[in-house]
């Protein structure tokens, strides 16, 4: 079971990298041989890992055609954002923050503010959010959040490509400040507003066909 879980994580990371590099997008077919080549394994375990990802909705399997990155409509995308907002807000309400964690958050955000490329900005933004909830004890919630992050990755990448991260950097700083002051309700509000930027971008720019 551990081997399959690790392989599934490896496959997800490869998919994220391919999305970031523009090699695949939602609705595009996933090449099992190329993933197997990167991992230096046979196609069979890759197929098993992708079958596991189908259960999360990250990947779609079409009989006689293969595996595809799941394409989402605007309504579904917004619902996923709303869910990750709920989970992350609950996480910070039930977390105990340390000085070390605050230092990590500040360093990540400083690097985020200086990042130039969309892929680098997105990875640092994801790293910030992971660090934000890392002390949350609910591992089921962590798994759900991780799966949602993969599903919205490409939409976040589009946002980072076309929009400045200046507002997000400022919000991250305000969020850290609120948490240091133990103003949890204020921190939750800032976190909600931060994610809402992405939701507004989706509503304005994602059109279903």
C-alpha cells in the first residue's frame, strides 16, 4: 500500500510539472509511457496509480481511449475553491503556531514576492499554504486539500501567468501578522479574501463551452 501511495504522489507531481510546462492541460490525454520513462518503471504500476487518481477526480478514464486530466467547468472550479477555503480556514482555527513556523511563512512569502516566473510564483504560493496548515492534526483534511490543490493547479497557474502577485504578497503578510497577534477571526477573513481573488478571476475569465 505504501508503494502505491508513493507512486500516486510521484505521478501527481509529474502531472503538475507537465501542466506548469504547458505540456498538458485539462482535457488532454496523459501519456503513460512518458511517465513510466521518468519514473524508470513499467507502464503497469503507472496505470494503477492513475486508476487511483480517477477516484479523486483528478484524472478521468475513458474506455478504449485512456486517461485524461479532468476538465472542469466554471461551477465545479468555484465549488472546489469554496471547499479548500472551508478546509484551510478550519485548519488555522485548530492549529497552534510557533515562532519557527512564522519565520518559515515570512521567508516563503519573501521569496514569493521576488519570484518572476508564473510557475515559481505558483509553487511558492502552494508552499505558503502548505506551511500555513502543516500543524493541523486532521490528516484526512490534509489529503482532501492536497487533492483539491492538484485539481485547481492549472487554473492557479493561469492566474499567476496573467496577474500580478502583489496583492497576494500583501495579504500573506497581513495573514501572518494577524496570526502572530492571535487574531484568528481576522486571519480567517484574510485567508478567505485571498482565495476569493482566484474565484473572481475564474468567474471573469473561464467560459464553459
